[in-house]
C-alpha cells in the first residue's frame, strides 16, 4: 500500500512534509496518522489505508511534496517483512581528544618578515601601533590600512589579530576547554564581545505565506486607520444578567465576540463599501456577510470564516468561535473554512493590546481591531464617571473607502455595542 500525500485544494501548489509520526518498520493500523503535510494554509494528515508495517520513507521531514505524491509504503499484515532501505555504513567514531591547556602569548604571523622589509614600514606608524605590531611579531605589510592615505591604525592591527587564520577564537575570548592568556592591551580584550548564540529556524509555510500577504497588503492597498472608543458597560451588564441562562439553554458561554460580529454586520448593511473588494478596475459588492475571525495558533495567525454570519444566532457564533479556536490550535481547520471572507475582526485585547493598527486581509478592504477593556474616567451628562472602555480601530483601503464611510461605519459599531438591545430587536 502506497503512502500518498492527500489531494491539495486547487489554490495550493505544494506543501512540506513537516513530520513523520511513524518510523520505518513501525506497525500501524488502518486510519492511524502516519505523517503531517503542511501547506501555506492548513495542515493535512496522512493516514494509513490499512494495517501493516511502515516501509522505506521516500521523503524526509522538511521535504517539499506535491498533491498525491507517494512518500512511502505500508506492507500489509501477513506479507513479507519490511526491510528498511539500506543505509550507508556508519562512519567510524572519531576519537575525541580534549585540547591541551595552552597559553598563547600572541598570535603568530603567517610568515616572519625580514627586518629590512619591516623597518621602513614601522617607521611610518604611530608609536602605539609600532609597539602592538612588535609585541605580536606581525608583518605590517599584510595588514590592510584604513587610515589617511592607507596608513595602518591601531584599530586595523587589533582587527587583523582578531581575524588571523592562526587564531581559532576571537582575540580576547576564552577558547573551549583551553585557557588562553593574551598579552595584548587590556582594552582590546575588554572590548571583545561575549559569545552570543544564534539559532536559525526555517519559516513554516504558513508563516512565510502570512509574511507575503502582509507585505502584499501594504504594497498594493492605501491603508488608513481610524479610531474610536466604546463604552462596554451595557454589553457587560446584559451579559452578566443572562450568562447563566444562556449557557444553560445553549450549552455555550456568552462572550463579547458575538456582539461585535452582530454589530459589524449591522454597520456593514449600512455601509456596503466596507464589505466590498477591488478586482482590477472593478469594485465587487458582496451581498453576503462572511466574517473572518483572526485566531492565533502555534503555527501562526489563521483567519477562519463565519460564512453567512448574518444568518447565525448569538449561540451559533459563540459555538463556531470556540470550535475554530480549538481546531486552529490542533491544525485541523479545513481549507473551505479559511477562504471567502468579506470582512475581518481581530481581537488583540485578549493578549492585552491597548491600541493597534491592524493590516488588511487581502482581498478584503477593511478590518476591525478590538482591544483590551480598561476602566477609564469618562464624562457622562456633565459628570466624570469610571467606565469599562475599549478602543476600536478600523483599517481600510482608502482606494475605495473614503474617510466618511470609515468613520460612520465605526460610529455605527459603537452605537450598536453601547445599545445592544438594538441588535436583539434588529433596529
């Protein structure tokens, strides 16, 4: 039985075999997960078609794969035993010899210059440079000069010592398992940087795609952001009053996101340009409301879509948000659930963000950013009171959405949140 990559959606050209869950010669059962294939949008599971033993694996982890590509095989139970592909004989273990403790008085030059050749050049150098060259027995003619007229400076000498091919570590550092004593000036030793570990990790396909889309959005759209603030007290009071009955009746907690989804849809019906997109030289008006919900996952940001969100109840929205969050974390969202959005809501407040300017999710023309709820003093009817306030941010494509529509859209969202009974009564 061949182990094949699942069929990719039309919009996906290739993927990465991110992980083998079974090794060669491991026993597997039908339906058991064998490997993961990561695309720029979702992670696809490769499962066993029957019981057996895993044969030679044709693609290593990190390898690029195509749709329906054969990446290995399974020998059915009862067939001849699987013999793993012959591997190259292991190299004999290298003997590890601990380096001897040694003292280096100074790095030696590649070749010892003749005194006759060295003297004229040394005479042209400042005393401090001559002393450093003499102490370390260097050929000054081999040191590139960066001073005026190509003159060798003290910095040039120190740099030459640091990068000398006869020195395995930077000048002034302690070599592993060996003690190095350097007689160069103390200031040069003190200036040498400490060891700074660097780790390079290749981007996942999703992270690379996110980066590409964000750059694309900023390159091709005229992004502008407008702000407002909303008093969350009415929604919080309504939620506190009905949360127990809501959870008992629907089996899900009543959160804030369902209110914002409903408020956004209410505003989109009033200002349809915010729900539109650009296609070439045409504006595409969408007669439906597919609301993307930005969700953080271990692989990066994903935006599953609430299709026809205007037809969903508060309970339906809350259930889908919880379901999307769990499956995004596990990498089990379907491709259809990540495409077709017309407007996006991003809630940075769950991470403590006070204010931000969200970036568009192409080809959409607007995105609503939510932030942390914070008690702040505000004026009401001539009195200063403390209210739970939230900043709202609407980033939009100024090519098709004017400031007027953007500001009025955000005001409409604010009005709906501050008087949530309008949402319930469809007013």
